[in-house]
């Protein structure tokens, strides 16, 4: 497995985690838990954005990774 495919797989996992946190924030009855899930969700958004930037750099540096 190439580095680019591992990074893309990590991105997909993070998106899944983000969706899970979002769902937990919505269904939680406890306000503190809602806030905690929401904060974690916001952190994953930042990490997702960073990984997307990294994928762009990988694709520029290594054209064979583009679109795979």
C-alpha cells in the first residue's frame, strides 16, 4: 500500500469518526456530553482539512498518486 493510499484511508476513517461524533452530539441528553462531542467533532474537522492539504501535496510531489 502506498503512502498516498494510507493517507486517503486515514482520511476516510476520520470522516467516519466525525460523522459518529456528530450523531452522538445530536442524540446525547447531557449538555456536557453534547459539548464534548461537539468539540471533538470540531477538532476532527481541523484534522480532516490538514490531511486534505497533505493529500494535495502528495499528489503534486508524486503524480502517480493523483486520483487513486
